[in-house]
C-alpha cells in the first residue's frame, strides 16, 4: 500500500537543461515542500529543499517505484541524445526507460505525471501557419529523436486509457536554450571540439538560408515556468510551448550580424551527411530532414489553461545562448559542465 502523498515533486533528468531550471523554480516555490532530483550522476549543486539520488532510468534494475512512492507528482525529463550512430542505445534509454517511468508512476500511485514530449513528436506540418495540439504526433520516422518522442506519445495514450486516475500532462516545447546550456548543446549538436568562439559576426559573415529552415525557440526558464504552473493546476493533456517570433535565416543573420545566402536543401543535407558519416558532426542528416519539416506551434492553449506567457522573445533567447557559446558557459552539473574550445 502506497503511503499518503508527502507533497514531494520527483524530477527525472534533473541535472539537464530543463531540469536545472525547474529545480531552481520549485526550490523558490512556497507551494512545493520537497524536491527529489534523479540523475545518473549526483551533482555538487545543492538547491533548497532538494535531495538527489543517482538513478539511470535506462537501467532495468533501477527501483523507480521506491523513488516515486509518496510523491505528489513525477516530472519526466530524462533523455539521451547520443550516440546518434547507434539508435538502439538511445531507444533503450529514452523509450524503454520512459515506459519504465510510466509503469512506476502507476505502481507508486502517483496522482500526476508531467512528461516532456517535443515539437519533434509532430508529423510534418506547415511553416506558414501554426498548428495546435491536435496535429498528428507521428514524428519524422527517419530521425531517432522524433521516432522516440512519437512512440512515447502512443505509450502515453495507452497509459491514460489504463490509468484514468493519473493526471497526465504532455509538454511539447520548441527548441530550448539558455546561457548555461550552451556548452552542452554545442557538444551534442556541433561536436565536442567545435569552437564556441566561431559564433561571432566577424568570423561568420555569411549564414546559409536553407528552404524550409524555420523553427521556434524558447528560453528554458520559460519552459520550466510552464511545468511549474502545470503542477499547481488540474490541467491535463498536451501543451505547445514556444516564443515569438519564429526563427529563420533572416532573423538569425540579423542576430548574428551576418548576411543570409541561399543554399539548396540538397547541398546542405549532403554536407551534413558527409560530416556525420565521418563522425565529425553528432547531429545526423535524419535530424536535419526532420527540422525542415517541423510545423510551427500555436500556444493558445498554454496561455488559456495555464496562464503561461514566455518572458523572453526568441531573439533574446538566441542572443543569450550565442553569448554563452562564445564564453563556454555551463552549470554546476555534469551534463551542463561548461567548456570553452578555441
């Protein structure tokens, strides 16, 4: 028999990009009693009201039920982006690990599950108008990231049918950036040895303008605020999260002080594929294909039901992130460890 909820919030992947922002917000929130952060490596960082446990959700031996017992809510953030050359590894962590989290939430009788989905779960969609949460979530099948996010959407469909007593929230954020995530994201997408100082106007006079390259961005702290609001309401279902305006080559070149130069999609993809096959670039050409097909998201539901509005524009987000890249910015956790290259 599960003991009565003690008001604790459990966060998987609590030392990552979103996790660190959410822990900070909840540590300052008087409505939150205790926080338990789960991560593969326990950090030296010790926010108020927070206790840490070393747990890998991809480990079949991990006792997630014990970690979740008595919790008011579980926020599932844990995710692995690499190795992109071996999708079976990320599948075990992301999909099988995610399903273990869902099963443990039910077994521990946790009343609320907040799951991090993504714009990457959406099927290809329009760039000229925004879609709401009813847009199909079948992902782009060639990209492991999208395939895994879409599969967990189907797993949650079954979970909600089998466990109607659990309130399930699915967050579908745009690309998330903050200054402290700059080093991690440079390593994940650009490679461990890509020099951050390359993100300077004088070194990048031209930026490629690729047909279809129009996406949305959001500050990680703004995304974390949506999670916090969801924990304190009875809202359920999916929520799109993004800032304005959408980011295309023209906007990015303005932020960078560079000039956009048209580059055919085939040429750009060929360059990405060559670098990925030579293991010079972690981001795969399949992810490149997916990004060009992502729809723009309408965030009306988050505003109406959560009372959420991002405090920063996408321009402010990009300026902060690029500054962090140049300076090798990071955080006091292993995933976000800062490192300046070049």
